[in-house]
């Protein structure tokens, strides 16, 4: 019972402390472009704040694919036995 109370206290304390943290600061959205109603493809604004894809993502995907292939081979090996 004591462990449960301590665990709930730590969880509550952690939630209270982290409630003021945000991943990104809030900002006002940019003003709409002057060329409203134009047709065709348009390039994104130069100040777009997209998240970059880091090289580690590719490595992670390769490792996940290799692990999946290994698991498939293991299952097939057990089924063939």
C-alpha cells in the first residue's frame, strides 16, 4: 500500500511539474499571402517551420526492417520443423 501511495505521489508531482513545459513556443500564424485566388502550384513560404528528418530516422527504419525479416524467418523456421 505504501508503494502505491509513493508511486501516485511521484506521478502526480511529475505531472504538476511538467504542465508548464511545451515542445514549441506558441506564435502568431503568418499573414495570408497577397496572391489569393491564384491557380497552379505555389512554393511554400520561405519562413516555413517544418521539422527536419534526421539521418537517424533512416538507420532506425533499416534496423526495424531487418528485425522484422528476422522475426519472419524465425516463425517460418519453427513452422517448417
